[in-house]
C-alpha cells in the first residue's frame, strides 16, 4: 500500500497540469499572459492603486491614467471586439448615459485590442461620445486581468471604476449583461 501511495504521489507531481486553474498553451508568451491575468485579478482590490497605463486612443493620442488624477473618476470598460452585437449595445448605452457620467465627473474609456482605425469606424458608426483605447499589444488588458480564463487570447467583458485619487473603486469581472451594465456602473458611482 505504501508503494502504491509513493508511485501515485510521484505521478501527480510530474503531471501537475491538473493544478492549473485554466488551460495553458505552449506558446512562449502564454506564461507571461497567465502571470498578468493572475496579477490583475490579485491587485484589483477595492481601495488599491489602479495599475498605471499609457495607451493610444482612436486618434493616436496617448491617454494615461495619471492625466485624470485629482480631476475625474475613470470608467475603464473592456470589451471583446468593435461592431459585434453585445459590444455595440454596451457602447450605445454608455453613449446614451454620457451626460449622467459627466455630471459625476467621470470619463468613460472603452478598451479592446482593435486598431485605431477600427475604433474610428466604430465611433463614427455609432456616434460614440467617449474615447476607445487601442490596446493592440494587450498591455492594459493584461494589467487589468481582462482576458478570459479559459482562453487567454480572448478579452473578458469587464469594467473597473477608478476614483479621482487613482484607487480602484469597483470591479465587474465578468460583466454578464452588456446592455444593462452601464446603468449598473452609473448607480455604483452615484453611491460613491
């Protein structure tokens, strides 16, 4: 019996992939993406410092978190892809509530891995009144843990509210009802 336990323990140690919380690809960058996913989930605690970022918007202008400190609450919402049904509904609801966000000193920033040109088209098609960040290298997506656990190449619909002091005030990961979610964010900010 002791021999069976030793052999079984040896097999389990050598085959520890069952301990991994989500599939691991064998690509060279997968380990860093997994570490970023875990890091993003670990440090996005309410009251913690939000990860700094510097990402280009749809017009190629650099947008930094630091530029809003002391002036605006920042809503960073991550979405999978421009011009898809759920992403379109979510963007339109954020658009329609923009005056409410303005009244609460909030800036809305949509983030996906789409290009600046794709974002320009998405904005023009929907008449969006907020910036979309072109996180083509996924640095912001990774820093905020906004990739799907089961497939790190896909973006998880999620939102982080950052207060004027640069602290995480609210986190939704994942967002389940894209069209209604901007209303939920607005209500949360009203209560801050």
